């Protein structure tokens, strides 16, 4: 599972957009050139020996799965909320699937996400009536790129000072950072269609505050070119009880034109093997004037074909 928080996000936004967008980037072109060079020199492989799943939370880690890894994350979910006036979807049962892989670069990940669900469509005025409809509710493709990976001091090798070995590493307050770009395909059922295909952009942050505790922060701007764009954030805290068990607590808020949707979630994940994770979660939904519940159980599986790249630092002499 995962973690991070968005320290200095507001100040970064204020700095970057206090002048015209094009002028800012013209003035900063040399800064970005050196910054990109630094990034390519410093970032290491993202591959881990055991599966690293984004489930059961809604947030996304800035780290990729690593090249040669093909990972499927699935969740069967049930959502129930109170009926709204006129038309609403008070009950849903569905399957959410996410496929993740990396090519070319360890820090670059491509993913696709789809959800298929059966909804109860309710009409409430003087009387209440309902009917069912099934179909795709989501079909998106995206990529993320790790811009900066935070490094930590190995305190276990500090044998001369107990105080230094136990001291907090303040570098842990600086998160690892990734950028996210996605496309909402709009190849979904009529009740979920937007005006057109639309992009989604985001910033993904992760703070590993200790070996067992981390915080993830995601900030997104979604449905950008449509008549109903959304700004949202997800804040997830994850704690590992052991090498196999972990829990999370999460808050997601979605800011729409006429209402704000908020949910609070928690759950458990169990590492069944190095390539399989099983999870379960529950959420309290506060959507506009309605309340409800969301529950899910899922399995994440990876096919590991990763191969470490290396350079031969002691090549054999060629024979004539």
C-alpha cells in the first residue's frame, strides 16, 4: 500500500502562476533543463521484490511497478446511499479493474482503468419508482512519471550513537513527487457520459515517515475540457503491522460546481504471497445532501518478468 503529504503545494502554485504561464516557463527554461538532467541522473529503479498495490485505497502512489511487471488490481464493490429528489443512483454493484505496467523507463508507468456496474436508477417526486441499468461507468488510460524520489539514511548502520540511530530523519518530510496525465475516454454508458473525451492531470506525493508509516497525497484536475470539471484531493495514511498485514485511513473530497462529495475510508490488506495481495475496505459517503456506504473486497496480482539492467564494470578482454 502507500503514503505521502503535500507540503508546500500552495506556495508552489502561487509561485508558478503569479505571472503569465508562457512567460514563467520562458524565464525558467534553464532551470528546467538542469532540473531534468538532475532527475535522469538521480532516479533509481522502482521495482520492488513484493507487489506494491494501490488498493484498497483510492489514492495512487507516485512509484511505478517497474519494467517487465504486469499488474492487475481488482475490486468488487457495493454502494448504497439515500434517494435524492428527481433522478438518482441510490444502489450500485460492480467490478473495478486497473492494469499497470512500465516500459522504457523504470520511473514511467502506464495504466488503464475500467469499471462495470449495475445501477438502480430511482425517480422520486410524489411517488418513488426505479429500474436497473448495467454498463461501463469508467474507462480511462493514463501515465505517471516519477520526478523526484526521496532518499533516506540507513540508521541501522549507525553503531556509535544510540541517539543518532533513533533520531528522526527530517528528509522524510520532503515527499517523493510524480506527475499524472490521463484521458477519460467517454466510452461508457449513457448515464455516465460527459460532453466529450477529456483529460485529467494530477500531482502524486508520498512521504515515508518511517519504515512502517507513510502518507500519500493526490491532487487532481479532472474532466478539464467539459462543462463540469472537478478538482479533488485524496489523503491516505497507511500503517504496516507486519510484513503481511497493513491498514489505511483515507479522506477524498471532490469539488464540483454545485456540490462537494466527501468520503472517509478504512480497510485492511494482506500479502498472501510476493505477487498476490488481498484486501477489504469500507467507506462513509457524504455526497451533497445524501449519505451512504461503500464496501469493497479485492485481489491484486502481478506477473513478474522484471530483469535488472546492469553494466559490466570489469569487461573481459577481446581475443584476437
